[in-house]
């Protein structure tokens, strides 16, 4: 184990939302059910933005895609317009239901869901999901080797203490390429104010773990500046012990509040990193 894998483990167990699950004694699915504004917040924040265009420009038409921790489909839905089949994995039934509803509304019939954590998914399940009753487009070359899919992707979903196993498994599953999306910025001061100082990890931690495993990923950074209405910010920080007044006070001190016709909005700056390996 390297200091980077230790850092990741610390982040997953003590900082990430998995700690909230433990503290609040709620399941992963309950967490996402209590955060029904997730898609709305994504819309205001311009996510996934340019990263999606970059990934879409790399994957070949008719390819198969594995989206690990697909959530409400920020990547799975738009990329499935290009894939022959997308296998969307997520342990939350609620998240998968929202994604499936969006897929139906778009007339997409090539998404298969598997309701599990990545560590519990068998590669044979993915292979079975990838070759059943769907029309494989002409460009797609049927796989005659042991790769489960052409591309694998995990965006803000690498919540596993055994990050090496998580990463190796997603690399081994994909024949043509691997995409990882995670934050490249420091911790937002609001988060530290709301929850106190916590262990931290960003994309460099993942980059070093991959490098130590012998994989040299390329990295691209995508900054995003955006504003959110305060009712969404309060929802995001619903498990904080700070009151709404205290959260507003902190943002006001930092000059991040703006009064608009429909209420108070707060500004945010973030940067997403895309780590990718193309064979
Ligand atoms: C922050 S959301 C990201 C969703 C989507 N990838 C996106 O970029 O919008 C994290 C998702 O990862 C899922 N997740 C958490 N731990 C996971 C694991 N060990 N394996 C697979 N998915 C996981 C959660 O249920 C949740 O839907």
C-alpha cells in the first residue's frame, strides 16, 4: 500500500458521503432519495460540460460502454446515443430509476442496468448484458477476447476503500479505453465550514495510484464557474450541523452571494479532471 492508497482510503471513509451514511445510519439508496435535486444542481452547474464532448469524441460509434456509478445518467444517457450498448452500474435503485426514465423519454433502448456496487459485479454479468437482444451496429466488432466492453467510465463514483482493485477491475474490463472523472480543485471553504476539516483527495491521488500500478493516464482539466439558488445549496448541505443563517453568513463573508429576482444565489468555482487511457 502506498501513501496515495492510504490517502484515498482516508478520504472514502472519513470525508466522502459514505461517512454520512454511517453517521446518519442510512443506506446509499436512502441518501440519493433524500437528494432528489441532484439533476437540477447538475444542470445549474454545467456538469458534465466539455468533458462529455471530449469523451464522446474518443469513443467509436457502436462501441460498448460500462458506466460505473452511473447515477442519473449524466454520461450514460448522452453517450448511449453513440454506443451500441451501455451497461450502467449503480447500487442505488432510485438513481437507476431516474436514469431509466430519462432513457425512455429519449427513446433509448440500449441501456442495461445492474444494481450493484462495482466490487460485487461479475465480469460475466457485464458480458451477458453486452451481447443479448440489442441490435449491434455494423461498426461494432464483436469481441472474441476476454474484454467485457470497449470502454469503461467512472465519474465521481470511485467510493471504494480498495481503490486499486476498483481501478484494475475497470481497466481489465475495457478493450479500447478507460475514463475517470474526479475533482481537480481544493476543498470548497463552505464544505470545511459546514463539516469541519476533513481528509482530502483530488485527481492527483488517483493519478499516482494508477501510475504506481503501471498505468500512465493522460489528464485534462475542465474549470467550471457557476451559481446555485440557495435552496439547492441548503439541500446539498442538509447533513451539516450549521444553520441556514450560518451557511449564508459564511458565503456572504466571502462575497459569494447575489440577490436575484427569484431569491439569493451563491457562486462556486470548481475544476473537473478527466484521466484517460486509450489503447
Ligand atoms: C456523485 S454520483 C455520480 C453519478 C454520475 N457518474 C455523474 O457523474 O453524475 C455517485 C454515484 O456513484 C454510486 N456509487 C457509490 N459507490 C459506488 C460503488 N462502490 N460502485 C458503483 N457505484 C457507486 C452512487 O450510488 C451514485 O449514484
